[in-house]
C-alpha cells in the first residue's frame, strides 16, 4: 500500500476519532491501525521510529477493546506525522536530484 493511501486512511480515521467521546468503543478500528502500521513498516523498514511502534492486540474477550479512543487517536496521529515526514524527505530528495541534472 502506498504511503499516500495510508495517510488518507489515517487522516480520515483521526477525524472520526476526534469527534468520539473517550468512553465510546473503538475496537473495530484496531485491525485497521494494525494493517496501516504493518504497511508503513514494510514501506520503510529502515525507519527507527516506525519500527518501534507495535500493533495493538485485539482482545476479543473484551469486545475487541485493546486501546481507548484517545490512545488510538494519538497512535494514528503519530503514524500520519511519521509518514508525512518520510514523504517530505522523498520529495526533497527528488527535487535535489532534478536540480543536479
């Protein structure tokens, strides 16, 4: 999955999480976060920040709750910012290569 798609999904999810109350269940979003994280790690295996992030266990015995709304919002935001930084680095690198030509 391309970084742009990961960013779009993370951003849309953050918008929903931002409007949710802290007590609302959000376990149904955990598999999405875990999949986005895995895709980002696959795209950037050299990135130390992304590699330190861990998937959130989905506790099926607790209705799928492995993280609260606020925690999940923070993790999605961290993922989004890390990928935005990687995209900016990539764009700056491609501009530098074009300038050298």
